[in-house]
C-alpha cells in the first residue's frame, strides 16, 4: 500500500508540473498588434546572461504552421530555411532581440515562436523559447451618411451609412435619431462584405423610417463601434417638412364656364389661320429692283409684240384677199352684162 501511495503521489506531482508548465507557457505568450500594411515587431525576450556571442548561437522564428520566418546561424543569415512568403519581409534587431515583419496582411495573424540554441561541440542545446500572438488591425473609414435620391419631401426618412476597409468585424453599427424631445436608435439593415484578396471588411447600414410625429427638426448620426475605438459620421440635419398640399375638386360650373369662353377664342383663331393660308396662296409679283425677274419678263414682252405683229399682218392679208374677191366678182358681173347686151 505504501508503494502504491508513493506512485500515486508521484503521478499527482507530475500532473501538477505539466499543468504549471502549460500555464507558464500561456502566461509567457505575448499579445501584440500590428496595423494593416505596416510593420509588426515580434519579440524574443532573450536575456543573454552568459554573454554568448551570436557566432555561438542559432536563432530563428517560425509561425504556427512551423514555417521559418528568419534564421541566424552562428552569426550569419541563413535564407535557405526561410519560407518564400517571408522572403525579403524581415529584419533582425540583435540589440533588442526583435524580429520586424513588414507589410502586415490579415493572413499574418497568429502565433509566432522564437528559438535560441547554443551550438556546442556535442550538439545544439536549447537555451530559450518564446511565443507571441499577433493580431492585425485596419481602421475603418469614417462613416458617411447618404440620403436616397428617390426620397421625396413627403416620404419617409431613407438613408444609408457606409464604412470601408476595416478589420476585424466591428462590434456594432447603428443610427441615432435626435429630435427636439427624444433620442432613439432605430434598427437598420446591415450588410457586411469581405474583400477576397485583402480580407478587409466593407459595411453598409440602411434605414427607412417615417418622420417622427410632432418633430420639427431631426438630426441623424451613424456610429461604428470597434474593439479599439468608436467612429461617428457627420450629423445629417433634416429640416421641417411642409404640409401636404390640399387637393380640391374643381366645380362643374367652372368647367362649363371655361368651355363657353373658349368657343369665341377658338373661332377667332380659326379665322386667323384661314387668312394666313390665303395670304400664302396669293401670287408674288417681282420688285422693280429684281433684275433676274425683269430679265425674265422682257423676253415674254418681246414675244407678245411679235405675236401682235403677226396678227396685224394676217388681218391685212385677209383684207387684201377680200378686196381682190370683190373686184373679181364685179368684173364677172360686168362681163355678164356686156354679153347680155350683145
């Protein structure tokens, strides 16, 4: 029984040591942040109490997928073991034992570990290990409110709020309506989209509510809450709305009077149109100064004179023929008389 109790005690101590080791590892894991497209500093926190030279050490960082970011092998950079996604992006500050990772992207978030080994004739001995967790931040753009262009003066309040290129997802995005007597946060319809390349988020929040009863002025703001800060849009002021115009029916007597009065004007208009058409149909006589028309008329006048001359000649010829016929008839009658005399 004593042996069993001793084994149980040893097992319990071992379990406690393992749990303590895990707790110490979690406590040693640092939380660091870096902004999108900027530089992250990954600390190693190595205390060189034995004043070991870099030529005696092998130092390297690796990510949570065990891909090597950087390696310093006995005082020299060793890019042969560095993964391609980290090539040209790192620089080692050996005075502060910090590795700087440039051009941070959302996909760079995660846990990184630093290892320090002492190179001895008999092999390498690990003398230090440290881990840190990197989170990536990207500031959302200042929210902007836009009114729907289809909104009329008498329709409901119809607005949309936009904010772009942020990470991680916001905690909350909402509208705030302030009137002379109240403040409210009406629920809107929020849409979240993520860029396939950068993995940044774009947000839009739409709201359509009736104008508050009895309100004269309304001020609308769009507020975005993130883990690190709160962003607010410029306030949108909506002034008092005019009352709807009163629709009145026109009496039949007014319509009848308008029809009666329109008949005389219609008749006058008809007469004017007829006069204008007749005037357009009248022949146009040439002016005295128009040479082209006078030249055209002159040949016509000459033709008329020649025609009249021919008519005179024909009339004269017809008179001569008649005179000849009369004289001939007289001669015949005289011949007849002489013959009867004989």
